[in-house]
C-alpha cells in the first residue's frame, strides 16, 4: 500500500522558517518526480516546487529564493525548506509523487502551514 505522509507544518511568525517532510512508502520513490503544492482558503491548489528523479528543480516565482526542495532517496523522503515565510504562504501544503513512465500518481494528506504574528 502506497503512502505519502507529510510532517513539519505549524504556526510560525513572518520571517521564520519551517521544513516540511514527505515520507513515502510502498513505492519506488527514486523514480518519481516529487512536487509540493499548496492550497490557501478560497483559492485553487498551486504548484510550489518540483524535483525530478534526476534532481532537477523548479519553483513558483512567488517562492524563488526562499524555498528549497530536495530529496533523499536513501530515506524515501522529500523535503521543502521554507525560509523568510510570509503571511501569504499560509496554506495547506501537499506532496505529490508522479511517474509518467509508470502511469502513477500519489498525494499526501496535507499539512497546515500558518504564518502569522
């Protein structure tokens, strides 16, 4: 059974940092592209960052220079380091693993990030 379990969310003050983790099980994690999405209240889900199986990354313009996506294939875990957080980063963050080659896609349950003073 495939599972993606996010952790690391919480309440942080503006300018603070959080690191989200996404632990995968039951899948060949290293061949999947991993992405982080977020969804704020009343807004559509948006792509925040992505990292391919080869380690190439890309970011939404709104988080470039502040967020860093990474992965540790030995631990079947992906990460999103979030620095200089702003109130507009407040959202539920979801990890997503997708393999076009295998034709499979999985989502985590989401973790809440709240940036507020």
